[in-house]
C-alpha cells in the first residue's frame, strides 16, 4: 500500500520491498497505490475504510489456511 501524495516514503518503495522478499510467492504479493492520500491517509479515514481496507482484507482471506 502506498499513498499517491506520500511525503515520507517515495512511490515505488513497496514494489522494491516486494522484489526483495524472494521467499514470498508471487501469487501472495500485491501492490496498491491509493490516489489522493498521503503517508497517514492510507491507513486512516474514509479512503482506508472504503478503498484500502477491502483490499487488505481480500489478501488476508485469500492466504488464510
């Protein structure tokens, strides 16, 4: 998860981290760039509840068990 307007972490750092995690299967890796939010907005507020959290929940459910 990354915020389009993040002023702390540059866009692309999540993809770089995923590339470094070679022990994680490609099928378990996801990337999401949330438009209109900064560093903290990714995990709080309306966009978190309506757009980001459903994606997080989907990844968790897909990899349970």
